[in-house]
C-alpha cells in the first residue's frame, strides 16, 4: 500500500505540471512530454494508430476508429468513444476516470493500475482486463488481481453493476493450467 501511495503522489505531482493539449489526426509515436489532454481522431479512410511510449498525461481520449497503445507513461484517465480502442500495456496509471462509450473498447494488459472511482461503461462498450488471481469484495467495492504483465491492479469504489460490465479475461497461462487440469481429470477417470 505504501508503494501504491508513493506512486499516486508522484503521478499526480508530475501531471499537475502538464501544460499542453495535443490533438492527433494521424498515426504517430509519442516518446516523451507532459500533456493535459491527448485526443486521437481519424481522418477517414485512414485509421490513426498512436503509440505512447513515455508521456505524462491527465487524460487520453480516443475517437472514431482510432487505436491508442499506452506502452509506458504516467496517466490519470482514459476515455474511448465511437469505435475506438485504447490498449494499456504498461506505465503507471492512477485513473480518476476510466470511461468506455458507444462501441469502443479498452484493453488492459499490464502496467501499474489503480482506479479510484467506478468506471463509466456504456451498454455497447467493452472494458477487458487480462488478469489472474482476481477478487471482488462487494462489501467494500474493491476489485484486485494481477495483470497478465505481472503487476497488481486495484479498482476502488467499484459498484456491483459496474463490476458486472468488466470483462475479466484469465491470462493465457492460467487458461493452459485449467486445460491441463481437465486433461488430467479425464485420464484419471479412464484409469479407474
């Protein structure tokens, strides 16, 4: 918990210095910088793909059919709209707001993830969390687990209705162990 608190304080301190908004209309890579908002749009028929390798941001918004890949960085919120997709592979994410609207998708694979409020997920949007060892405490509204990248994640103040909208997808190794266990059970039944 102390490590998580230090991470939160560092992230908030860095993002408070953000001075620039960035509107992107084509594929690009962001390797560094501090931004208040990064908004990614398409210019049809071309789909924008943006890779964030290291940047501090208060908010990333994806629109149209764009893709945003967060590989590393420090962020406070992500929101997807239309048919866009945000993929989180790494970084230190302390989300005050996580939202998926319309037919959009948010995929969370790795990084350090701490979500302070219940996410806003529309009926037609998807939030997929690739993880294992997850546990939801409905009394306190806390979801914890380990992301497929190996780091722990925490959702606080998670309403039961929002928990039901999250797609918790066991990471491939866990699925392999389940399959292996099933095969062992079948073989034992044949032997007996």
